[in-house]
C-alpha cells in the first residue's frame, strides 16, 4: 500500500512541475503575442505614413512639372 501512495505522490509532483512549467511558458507566449500585436500596429502606422508620404511626393512632382513648364514658357517669351 505504501508503494501505491509513493507512486501517486511522485506522479502528483511530476504533474505539478509540468503544470508550473506550462504556465510559465504560457505567460511567455502572452508577452510575445503582445509584442507582436504592438509591432503590427506600428507597421500599420508606418504603412499609413508611407502612403501619405507617397501622396506628398506625387504632389511635389506635379508642382515641379508645372514650374518647369512655366519656366519654359518664360524662356520662350524672352526669345531664348
């Protein structure tokens, strides 16, 4: 009978140790998931900023093209 009690006690200790290790890993996974979510949000903000920057670049290019056309018209008017 003492043998069965010892076997149950050892099995219980092994089960508790395994549960503690599992809970430790779950908390690590939770932290990793939080970091991943924050990085995803940061990536979305960067993507939005890149899109806005691209629009600004297009507008600047259009203005540069118009300025170049005006400069050519002025040069043509001066006879150069």
